[in-house]
């Protein structure tokens, strides 16, 4: 029985030592030396187990920590965890108005009802040296010093610099717009020009080949033959033969003084009208003769020494024209803005050098 009591007492003693070893109170001060009226901060930190009840001493602003050392402010510091324990601190702002070395006793803090004391500190308060040999000597007021920097002198340059930055931003934006809008290049094409007589003779060859295959279809033959002649006359002589009657075409050619093979051409048109409208039937040699007369008329009235190549200039759409005008305006804006930026930068640099020197 005695042995059990002894063992229990030893366990309680060890637990008490372990519990007390977990508690620590530390104190430190920012500056141990201050001038009269200056302030310094003292920090008191308690490290204890989590959940421990901590009771701080009753210290308040405007009270004295020790005679001559006044408390200005008391504030809660940081709270952190250290090795499964909690560390809680308070920050105390101190000041003093008397020159002296003040010993600051260790602050007592209760943890779970047991008092713990922090380390002792010291605070030295010093005064400013006074010339006691010449107490009645007074110095005149200082003269007004020129301010090395006057906003009124630099404000104009500042706002000019802001304008330059804005212009540079605008130039960059316009440059991006210019890159996104690809230039419209209107390429002039050189195309081979088919002359009216060449087109008409090609049509005659086609009609001749088709007539050999379908010699009985005289209406189609004369319709194609007269249409080819009307198209040639329209392009060669410049009047709308496609919408005119045969007699109107002959009369118009005579008015223009184009009397070459008028008789053969008139006979061809009359025969074609009879075949198309009166169901007139012609002989095979008569069809061939009319084809030869049409070819001879084309050959005798064709234009000589006419250029066979034509320069085709593409027409821009309204959208392309607007895009082209927009690109031109953007280029002008970039050029003007760049010139203005260069002028402003030169003026700003020159004025800044003048102010500094």
C-alpha cells in the first residue's frame, strides 16, 4: 500500500513538472534607449498549452508601468501555434518625459491560476543637449530657400508627356487596324480582244458545220445565220441591229454610206424572212451562196489594224472603296500623330534640360 502511494506521488510530481515546463513568459523591447517624449514598443508573449486560462495584469493607457514610464497604448499582438502549444502576445507602447535609466520589472502573468514572471528589462531616456554656456543667444530666422522642384514649372511638361503617351497608344492602335485591313490591290489585266469579224467568222464556221449535219432544217439555219450577221453589224457599225427588221438594217447601212455588198445582204435577209415566216424552201446551192455572201460581207467590212489586246481595269465595289479610303485615312493619321509625337518629345526634352540646368 505504501509502495502504490509512493508511485502515484511520483507520477503527479512528473506531470506537474511537465505542465510547468510548457509555460513560458518572454518580454522584449524595440529600443532600450529613447529621447524624451519618444515612444517605444514592449512585447510580452506567453507560451502555454492550448486551452490554458491566461490572466494578464491590469495595465491600461495613461497608467504608469513604473514611475516615470507612461503607458500610451495596449494592443493584442499575434497568436500562433508552437509545438502543439499556443503563443499569445500583447504590445505595450511606452514613453517617458524624464531623463533616467528605468528598470522595468518582469510582468507577472497567471496561467491556469499559477503566476509566471517575464524577464526584467530596462529603458534609458535621454534629453537633447542644450547650450548652457550661451543661454541668451538666439539665432535669426532662416531665409526662404528656393524649392528645387516647383509643380508650376513641371506641370506643363507632365501633361505634354501624358499627351505623348496617349498619342503613342493611338498610333499603336491605328497600326494594328492597318495590319488587320489588308490592302486592296486593283490589278489591271491584259486580255486578248476578239474582234467582231473574228467572232462572226467563227459563228459562220459553226453554222456551216451544223448545216452539213442537218441540211433539212432551213429555218434554224437562216435564224442562226441572220443572228450572227446582226451581232456583227451591232458590234461593227454601232447600232442595235438585234432589235431591227431586215429592211431597217439595210436602210441604216445605206444611210451610213456602207454600200459594200448591200444587194447580196438584202437578198440574204429577204430569203431568211421567207424561210422563217412564209415557210419558203430554198435549194442547197442557194443556202451555200447566202453563207458565202455573209462571209464576204464580213470580210469586206471588217476593221483593219485594230488592237487585239485590251486593258481591263477592275471596278472596285463600294465596300472595297470604303476600305481603301479608310486605309488612306489611317495612314495619314499615323503620319500626323508620329510627327506631333516627335515635335512634343523634342520640346519636352529641351524644356526639361533647361529646368534642370
